């Protein structure tokens, strides 16, 4: 199968294609970088079977056939006198393999979440990648496989199967609601990050989620963590254990994320206040400045140490919104209020100066004036 690199067709909605479980499994393993000749080792499928699956996916339009590269190759070989024998259906994929270019642009990882978006603004919330819809179609195939073939089996049989299953059955078992099956799946030597993300996203039993979080290699993955905090069955104790040492900005992002259940957001607000009381001064300043003071609404009654106040006073302020939020923060230290009153922006805008003058910690001469 040589050097062809199979790529998803971005103009085709895979959810509308009649894909079977094996075709969906192969699609889930395509990352736009892996060449076709390396797929047997990645999928565990025989070469001939994999070739037939790829041929069907190309015929259905799920994969790009690399026609443009075929044109360029044929142009180079125009002078060749030998006639090419007619291709048989089994030879269609090797033709595309020979035509593909190793320099084609690639799409992002089809897994949700994400982490492969090129426009991501941080580790926590990357932008959705172009392959997100395709991955949803693949996940639908796994769920369908579980519901139609595996769900009706006795629990002990599913547990025994999970210990030694291979994909696509292994991915389908990640949808099992029984914690014992999830534990057995996690003990399978073939389990990887893709399976951990499926469990974090779809499993709805705290016992199974505890088993997942016992694997440090999985909880270190941003995709697994993102799906865990959006899981409504994530226990508060488990969330505290996972996020206790995260940066203040990460706690704040969870408190305002509408995709996170309210119970988890409430725990995140409590943890944010605890971390703000004991966290490094640099993180406190980062939180206040990066949110333009919006995070202070969740920190009512919280004071800052001298180092944090010194760091805040060492900056020039040009944002009216930040100054307004600091002026409304009752715990703002006197030195910070005095520093804000000296800013050029405050001098030019009387309303900002009046707002700062009404602060309880404003200098006495400013209040009299």
C-alpha cells in the first residue's frame, strides 16, 4: 500500500454514510499523518482486509482519493510508451497510493476535544477541530455496536471480554454503564488515551470514573480532564483531588464554563477561593489582570498579601473595565487605590476618579475632595 496517506473528506458528513463498525474503527485511527502501509500495525487488521475497507471508504466518499496528485503523476509520465493495464476493483486503492503526495496538508486529530486545533487559545479550551463531526459519527458506530451486539450479553461475560478485547469491541465497551466492565476495560493492555476519553465522556457511574482517575497517565491528558469536568457524575471529592494544585486561571475558567455542570462549577468556585487564599502571588496577579478584574466577583471578602499588592502597584493601567472592577473590590488594599488614582487614564476620566474616591480604602484627602 506504499506511501498513500488516507485523509478524511471534509466535504462529506460521515453521519449520513452507511458505515459499519469496522469502517468506523478504521476512520477513528486516521490522523492525516499515518501512511496506508503503516495502518495494519496500528489497527491490527490484515493487509488485504484493510485494503478492502479503504477501497469502500474511498468509494463512499469518506476519504479523499488524492486525484490531484494522480493528475500530476500522469503528467510526468506522459511520454511513457507502455499502456497501463485496466485496473480491477481490488487495485483501486493501490492506484491512489501511488498517486498520493507526501507533502499534502493534513487535518486535525478527529478526537473531540480537540486538542489538535491550530487556533487554540490555551490548554483548557481549544477550538473545535474540523474532524469533530466525523468523530461524532465514529462514536455513534461504537455506541451502536455496544447496544446491538454487546449490551445484551451477561455482565460477567462482558467483563471477561473486556480484559482481552480488541477494537472496535474495546471502544464499544467504553459505553458500558457497569463499573466492573469499565474496570476490566482499563486493565486491558490495549487500552489507550482514546478509550480513556470515551470513558470520561460517556460513563455515568462515579465508581467507574474513580477507576479511570486511578491511572495518572490518563488524568494527565487535557482531553480526559475536559470530559471529566463536563461529566455530571464526577464526584466533588474526585474533582478536588484532580484540580487541587491547578493554576488559578484554570479554576476560574471552570467557574464560567457553561458546559460544566453547576455542581462542579460550585465546587470549582469553592476551590478557587481556597487557592486564592494560599496560592502564589504571581498567579493572583495573573488572574486579576487576565480577566480584567471579572474574577473578583467570586472573591468577595478575600484579601491579598503585600507581595500581590506590590506586583499590582508595579503596573500601568490602561483598561477602564479593570479599574472599575478594582474600584468595586472592597478588599483592594489602600496602596493599590492610591496607585490607581495616579494613573493617566483616571486623571482624564472624572467618573473613574469618583468611583475610586468612594472606595473604603481611598486616601482621606481624596475623599474630602
